[in-house]
């Protein structure tokens, strides 16, 4: 681990040293439940949450460092520990997905992106990532769904609009939709869309002019 990560982990562990271990909290919690001590149960539940959050944060920070250095198996193991503590989230799956994508393992990347999507279904970036994976796997209409979803979520993003236009243009389908998207991309400031639109109209002029 790089120095700043080591310092972060050291600080986290110092903070954790002020808390009881999870095993200790669980033991005390079970004892309080047997005694029916509601006040103590409530206090221990809060302590347990703090302990879990601190430990999970440690796992996640180290896991991200593993991902950044290409140690995917080690990262997965630590992320799984955080999941076992009930601390699964969008970022861990997105981080793993990007790592798999960089290594060229599209199927594993897709699996992780879809798990990330289950936590944040309204982020346009994740739909673009999933659509790109499906495109690489030649599942074009699944790709189209996610590209459309990204454009729906963030219709003023030049990248989303242009990507969808290019998709329909290169797939040679929904030409009228591609034209409208290129036109909108131009209004959003995409200079390259002008040439792409002109090329599309030259290739598909007769179709576009037909009733």
C-alpha cells in the first residue's frame, strides 16, 4: 500500500482501538437480550453499528488499493467481508467492474456493473458502462436499452446524446432517431456531430425524404 493509504488505515485502526471488537459487542448484545435489558440493547446496537462501519471502511479502503494495483482477487475477498457485514454498496461493485473491464473480462465487468446498478439505477454513467459491455458481447438491443436509459436520465449530456446517435447510425437502424439525436448534439455544442449528420443525410437521403 502507498504511504497515504497506510496512514489512513493506521488512523482507522487507532479509532477502532477505542471501540470493543465485534465479537465482544455481539457477546454483550446477546447477554442483554437474554436479560431483556432494552436500554442496554439500544446502546449496544449503536456501538455495533459503529464497529461494523469502521471495520467495513477499512476493508473497502484496502480493497480499493488492491484494485488500483491489479490485485483483483484480494480486493474481491475484502469487499466480500464488507458485504458479509451488511455494508455492500454501489462503489465497490463499480470499482471491481472497471478493473475487470480494463483487463478485458467483459462478462465479469458486466456482472459487477449490474450489481452496482441495483444500488443506483438512476445514474446515467452506469447505464453507459452496461450498454458498452452488451455492445462488446454483441447483444445490441440490450445495449440500446441502456444507452436510451442513460439519455433519458441525463438528456443534456453531450456524450449520452452523441453515443446513442452513433449507435443507431452505425447499426443502420432508427435513422430518423439518429438524425434528431445528432441535431440535439449540435445544439449542445458537439461540433463533430455536424459532419456526422451531414454524412448520414448523404447516405440515407432518400429514406429520410420518403413519406
